């Protein structure tokens, strides 16, 4: 990876993190876009599994610092999703847009399942509704936005000499 591509990716990661902590709280919808998952999956596409897992752990610790009642759940979920998505992406690498959308959908849904089960806050009907209704809807919305980010975030073409 060259220097300009690294800066381009870092700029996209920073903008996704800013969107996650500014735009998402303002909207306050039941079904929300998870910009941090999109950022994690952008890293997982290009990095080795250990690096993606470390980045996921760091993102999880940042989000967990804001929710001390479920401290560790976000770090666990982001670490597992980062590692698994990087490993799977290296096995099934392709530039198909629908496959990338499915990749983002599964990453977000897996994050929600791990996070909700690890935090032990919901139970019974609320747990089933969250896992089978609200999490998939949030994953679909995240996949749509993530697909747009994946298309737009490609680095600009540089001139070859």
C-alpha cells in the first residue's frame, strides 16, 4: 500500500468515526447506520486478520468507554467481526458489489448478535425482537450506506509516469 492510498484510507476512517459520534446521535432512530462497522470492514478488506482484530478491539474499547454498563461487549464483538471478516475476505476476495453489500450486512448483524448476547441487557421477547427484527433492519441500512462508502472511497487514480 502506498502513502497516498494510506492517507486516503485514513481520511475515510476518520470521517466515518466523526459521522458515528456526531450524526448518529442526532438522528436517534431505532434502526441506525453503524459507521464504525463500515470503518472496521474497510480496514478488514485490506489488512491481515490480526491487524483487523486489533483495529476492531481498539474501536470496541472506544465505544465501550462511553457505555460502562456493557464494558467489554463492544470490544469483544468488534474484535471477532474484524478478525472473521478479514479472514473471510481473503478467502472470498472479489469486487462484486452485491457480495460486498452482503459482507457488510453479515458483519453488522454478527456484531449486533455478539454485542447483545454479551451485554446481557435484554431477555425474552425483547431479545428475539432485537435479534430478528431490529438488528437485520439496521444491518440492511448499514449495508446500503456501506456499499455507497465502498464505491466512493476508492482512492483517486494517480497518473503513471
